[in-house]
C-alpha cells in the first residue's frame, strides 16, 4: 500500500480555515502531479489545491461546503494502482483528527429560517454557520459576543451550538419591554426595513457569487461603522504626464516592466502618509491604533466584475522601480486568481483608480478597518490659468481630480483636506528631469 494524505494548505499567517467549494476530481480518478484536486475559499481569496504527486484519489474526507482547519487531512490518495480503498484504520485515524470546523451538532432540532432582520453586523462565516445550523438572527442577537465591540465570533457561535441543547438561550427582550428601559433622554434606533422587490415576467434573477456576497456585506458594514466624508482636489499633473511619456519606453526595455500611473500615485500617497501619519490609523472602540507600517492597498477589478485589493507592504520603503514591480505582479496575479490571503491583508490605506474606467472622480467606501481611501480620476487635457512673471495666461494642461473618503470619527476636515492636498502637491511638483 502506497497511500499518502492531501493536506489543507496553509493560506497565510492570518488564515486558520478554508471552505471546500468544489471537488475537481472524484474518488477513483487518476491525478497527475500538480493537477488541481479541489478548489477552496477563505474570507479573503479563492485558491486551488494541487496534488503533491501523481496518484489515485481514494477517499474524499469532506464534502463541498465544509469549513476545514488548516493542516487537516482532506483526502487520501495512492500512487499504487492496486489500491482500491484506504484502510478502515487509516480513515478512522484521519477523521478523528480532522473534523470539519462546522459540525451538525444538533440534528434533531427543528430548523428555523434565517432572516436578515438584525441591525448587528455578523461576518459571512458566522452567517453561513448560523444558516447551516438553523439559527435565526433573533437567536444570534442573544449570544454574548467576545469580539471587537461585542461582535459574535465563530468561536462564540460554535460554543453556543455545542451547548444549545443543554443551556437555555436568553430570549431577546421584547421591543415593548425594552422601550420601557430606555432613558427618556435616549433616542431609540430607527427600524431599518428592506424595500419590497417586485419581479416582472421578463426579469432575470442572478444569485450573487461568493465574492460578491462578501463585498456586499463588507460595504454595508463599512457604511454602518464609519461616518463617511469626502474631500476633493483638482491637480495639474502635466509634469508627471510628460515625464512618464519621456521615459516609459526606456524603462520598459530596461526593467521589463510597464510603468503605469498607479506606482506614481502610490509613491505620492506614501510620502503624504509620512507627513500626516494620523491618516494611517484604525479605530478599536474608543482607542486609535496608529499603524507603524504603511501598507497601501490598490483596488483591482477582476474579469468577473468583482473587486479585490492586493496590498503593497511597506510602500514607503520601496523606490519607484520596486513599487512598479509590486503593482504589476499583484495586478497580474489578481486577475489570474493567484493571490495568497496574506497579499490581500494588512492594508492600512487604500487607493482606487476610477480613472481607469474613464470616470473623473468618485466617492469610494472605506475599506475597514482603515479610516481613509483615495480615488484618482482620469487625466484630461483642459484649459487652465497659469501665473507667469509676465502675467496670467491660459494654457492646455493635464488635469485630474483626487477624492478622499475618510472616517469622520477620527479624521476631521482639516486633516482629510490637508492630506489630499499634500498628495496633489507631490504630483503637481513632480521633477520632470527625474532619473530612475
């Protein structure tokens, strides 16, 4: 017997589990080395798991939809064609050590439909577990959370499921009774109801894919978390455009990399963050966490129409060549679904280029837990007034808008406006004789 185990791979320092979304191979299939056996997903990115060596898939230990811990055995394979099944002892040993994170703890309980009527935020993973276990949002609301600001974590929910049949669940206080406990000076939260949707005969219903659901939850959470304010600045980037036009061919020949505007924008943002470090923070309750590293995320559109944000780590410590290589590499691998979870985590500030779609400006939503995000618009030739020693003149200049959305809990208009103005200053004062 020449059996070997296929392990749930480590997807990054911050990732402890992954969901099996599709088995690409069935039991009994012959698989070549490095051929994809299954597809997995974390809260951050989708990935493929290849076979470490060629062989036959003898046994799948988990089903599609199971959430499995990193390092667990997910399948048994063999490189011996005479093997038709793994030994019972082998299966028992593996299964006892590799139970899925989500288990059907109480099968005899009646399943309650999960309706999204709570005004609390729950992560997609918590919602998925609740849905599979038939836990309603009223029951979720009664669970005491140990996460930030009292949020219910996966561990809180799994502990609740384990003790669900033994301990009574605290029933949420009825609205009428709760109202009586509210102080006269306190204003109750408004009830937010979803609009009714009518569907016509010719309408098409398209279910969101997994990534779109994650994006939707993240965007709604961000708007609920941060009071958004947006400031705008128009910048004259003529020197920047002319410099890039002058050197981009030689740069590509020498570095084998295309020089787009994105690295130039990231360089200016990193400089401005060093000037205004309180834009590079996060909020934890009533505490402000001032980030040591400047990790700039760049929003990247995928062929599917979804969006992903790979991160340039320590952008302030890279020269323009280094930033360019990082930008091109991450963008290319993002479009080919080759990013690792660590490469889309740890961002402290985000840049989105709405100009790539021909838009002149945008009001982006903050990428939590960051407190600011900048949008750069398309660069257009426009008539502009220039001040010269001989008097004012009208000239054709390359102009663009920068917009900064920021969390007004910790970033006031003075800081937000000064920061976006400083980024514009770095772009406007670009040295047209610069060498790299």
